[in-house]
């Protein structure tokens, strides 16, 4: 076994590789860019080498620097992770030339599988089923159109060098072919440096099912079963699970053997994934409620009669979604990678491998699902994860490369974390996934966490009615959803404000701002903003001591109390334990039901804050001065009541933001004042 390896990657995959290496007693070297100087993966490794600027081309893609770093630190092998240099045969070759083991397949296998068209020709020879299509070298547009007509529409044009869901165009009819081809070639040239395309049948409502394979340097191969990655947006995976619902033992064996044949055809070594597109396999209801006791049970044969699978491509690296395979096999695939790369034979034989239960992975990304999944950048001001264990088979696992306070920068991809759950059945895994997503709390940037919860709860996903069109099909229940509802969100925000005030009062009795509250029948106004619209809420203090909240056309009793893990809030038929975070004017509300945010325009608080800097005391809103509680020359403590204003039928107490001496009163009781008018002058310092 290696004594030291270099991890030529960043983020969660670098951390994940480092964890296994550490467990195995293998030392690790991280590489990092300017933007990653303080990144989690740097501290996850024993040593770290700075390799350049933030842009990938200045750091994580500079393989000469990386090889230099490996040499300088005495690393014996390089793990490329996924993305970046992982499928770059030149890099794999350069490692070998530098005397470093590449923890991945031989360069020849990367090359053979690197181009979709060429790899399909190879697979055809190896007897692996292909989507009907044209994968030849002739790229004459008229000839490609002719092939498309022959295949029959709809067809898919794919950049042969493409990846990451880019460089694909579906074409519905012959008349659209030429334009789609030209646009696909343009994207292919710009993104992948090659215009070559292939044309194949566009399979309707297919499933993406892939097989994890492993080979060693001694000619042994196994398959570690399948993963269903049908839930996609923009041809990119969102949720992945294993085993595939509805899979039969027969089909699994056929696909497993086809994947092994694909790997064998290119003398594959290490971890790889053979991606298939599957037609006619129905998963709906097939694994619901089935126990999968240890020893492994196969899902009942359901709807696989007439299912056809076709080779799509082979990814010659560890896959993002490998943890679901680890969860159902109880294996550590990175450990297998290290063993195989150091020359050991595969640790297990096919007949020793079994499926245990069901696992699902959700990719938590910094993106806005309601804005066409556009990635977003920002800071993880709050990043709270569900209770979990890392890198071990357990019910909830989180793989991430960030910590609270870290930024999601524009330089790298937008994945924040992977949440992996395992259960005896799919149903149990689903319940665990929903609970774990509910406990995932991120403030500071927009994420897809709530969207993922909606997907998990959607009829199609819940019933395992999976195919690549699931997201568009379920759009009505996935986008623009707010399970908490505006009234409850406002109720939670009001409760947190009142509790925060109460806490301040307890700490400092003079800070009491709502002295008028003791007057039964008083009304307090709260100003919110929701989706750019202003929203008023009125809180009535009832004579019996209760609170009545009126907002967005609903009115009802507001009850709340402090709980061990948040605030119990009850309003308008909803009762939830909420956690809130306030960031500037935005109150983020999280609870088991869902999460929402609302802008709370607390004029009073902000007037106080502004005054704190300047010693000025201004009217928070237009209104009337009711009384002054002080006179010039009075020495006041911080928080002491200075004046009472009346506005919108409510009284507001203006408190001293700092200790000081009253210099001058600028109005008299009964005066009307404009918003922002300075009421009195306070000389700071007691
Ligand atoms: P997987 O099949 O393992 O889920 P993805 O397609 O999601 O892989 O890609 C994994 C990572 O690799 C992504 O973060 C993506 O940025 C990167 N990646 C994949 N293909 C390419 C490519 N052709 N060029 C650059 N990066 C890629
Ligand atoms: P990438 O290299 O970007 O991962 P793939 O060839 O693996 O490209 O395809 C990505 C996704 O596009 C698949 O998971 C599937 O959803 C869809 N897709 C690919 N080929 C076809 C096809 N022939 N018919 C329908 N959908 C397809
Ligand atoms: Mg793919």
C-alpha cells in the first residue's frame, strides 16, 4: 500500500478521499488554489501545496504543477477525484512518466472511452447493446441529416467529446435538424474543442441506470450493481438511488455482465461506471414496503418484461453518486481504488457481493430551482446539518467540502454537499431523506433543499415512477412551493422578534420598548415585505393576556413558547417547532414542515441602530410625539425610555441606544413629526 498520496482535486471529493486514506494509514497531500487557501479539503489532508490562481485552468487543471507537488512531497500516487483531470489521459500518462501511480484506469482505457462516438464503435464490437444511431467519423451535415432521417425522429445530437450534460440537442423533426446540428457543433467546439457529433434515437421517457464496475490489474472484474440516476435537470443528476426500483435479478445480471464486458474490452482497471439508458422498465410501486433483510433480497420482478437497455457512455473515474453503492454494499470504494492501484487483487468476488437495503443520494446545490436552476454564489452564514456520520455505512451520511462561513465561489461547481440516506426499504430511505433534508439549514445563499423535499414528496418519486422527465412532469408540485404559507412564516417571525425583545428586556430592564403593551387592547404593527410586496401584520394584545395576529387576510391566536430546539409556534392551524435566523432584514424560518423567509422591516430597530452610531434619535415613522420621559441635562442609561411616539394608532417607545446625557429636545408633546425627524439630541458617554 502507498505511504502517501496526492489528491488532485478539491471540495467534497478531496475530503472524502482523504478520510479513507487516513483510516488506512496513508498520508495525504492536498493541492489548492488561491480561492481555496482556507478550504476544508486543505485541513483534511496532512500536507498542502499551493498550485496557483482560483480559475481551474490556473490551478486544478495545471498538471505539471500537480506532478511537481507530488514529487516535492514524496507522494507515490495521485487520486484525481472526478471532474478536472480525472478523465484526462495525458495527465494519467504524465503521472506514469513521473513514476507516480495514477489511481484510476490506464491511459489507454481513458482514451478509448473518452469520445462517445469511438467508444460506441468499440462497444458494438464487444457486443454491448447501443441506442440505434450513427457514431461514424463522417461529419458531413447532409450525411448526418440522412442518418437522422433513417433513425427516425426524435433524435438526439450529442457532442462526441461532451460531458456534464452539455452539447446535446434533441430534434423532433427533419426540418429542425440542420439548425440544431449547427448549434450543437458550435457549443461542442466552444466547450470541448471538437465539433464531432453522433446522432442517436432520442429515447422517450427513459431511465438512466448505470452499473458500477471494478477491475484489477490481474484481469478480475466485478460489478457492484446499479444506480438509478433518472431524476435529472438539464441532463444532470439531482437524486440517485440504489438499487433501481423495479429492477429484476435477470435484468441486473444482464446489465452487470454487459458493463463488465465493456470494461474488459478496454482492459479497464479500477473504479468505473457504465451508463445505460433503459426503456420499458417500470419501477412504480415495485419495492414499496418490501423488507430487505441482511443477506440481500432482490426486488420482486415488476414490469421488466420487455425492458431494453442501451450503452450510453463509460465514466472512467469514481462517480459523484458512488456513496449509494457504498451504502447498499457496505464497501468503501475509495479503499478498493487504493488497493487496486497499488497492485492488490480485487478484495471480493462477484458471488460475495450482495445488496443490503436501499440508499438515496440528494445533491444539495447552491442554485435557484425557481429560476431555471441557475447556480448562485454566496456565503454559508448558517450551515447546519442533520445528525450524521461521515464516510461510513449509516442511516444518514453527509459528504461535503465546506464549513459554516465558507463561500460558494464562482470558480467551481455549485454542489454544497451530498446527503446520503440508507434504509431497509425504499420507503424507509425516503422518510429518512425527507427528515434529513428538513434538518439541513442553510442561510446566506439560495439552495435546492426545499426543492429536493418537494421532489421526494412528489407522487412520481414517492411511487418510484422514475424517468428522466420526472421533474418537468411534476413541475406543478415542485416549483414555487411554500409549505409553510405566508401567515405562518409571519407568525414565526413575530414570535422570534417578541422573544428577542423579551430576552433583551430581561438582560436590561431599561431596554423595554413595548411599555404600551401592558395596556390591554393595544395594537402593534409589524412591517414585512414578501416578494417585493409590502405586507402589514397587526398584533393585538388582548385583555386576557393573549395575542391575536392579523396578517394576509387571516386572523387568529398566536401562541409561542421557547422549546429546547427552537420556538414552538402555533398559528392558524399550524403548529411547528421553528428555528429562525435573522440576516439583515431577512428572517429565515426552518421547521419540519419546510422553510421560508420573510423580510421584516423593523423601522424602530433600525432607527435605533442608526442612532447608535451618531447619537441622533429619529422618528421611525411619521406620527405624533406623545411625551418625553426626560429633560435636557438628564443622564440616561442605554436602553432607557426617552420619548413616546404615536403612529398608526400605536405607541412606540424611543429608547436610548447608548448611555449619555440629553442635550436638547427638538419637539414638544403633541407635535407632528415626519419620518426620520430628529427628536432629541443625546451626547453619548455617561
Ligand atoms: P457523475 O456522472 O459522476 O454524476 P457529473 O456528470 O455530475 O458526474 O460530473 C461530475 C463532475 O465532473 C461535475 O462536478 C462536473 O463539473 C465535472 N465534469 C463532468 N464532465 C465534465 C467535463 N466534460 N468537463 C469538465 N467537467 C466535467
Ligand atoms: P454526459 O456525458 O453529459 O453525462 P450522457 O451521454 O451520459 O452525457 O447523457 C446524459 C443524459 O442525457 C442521460 O443521463 C439521459 O438523461 C440523457 N440522454 C442521453 N442519451 C439519450 C438518448 N438517446 N435518449 C434520451 N435521453 C438521453
Ligand atoms: Mg453521462
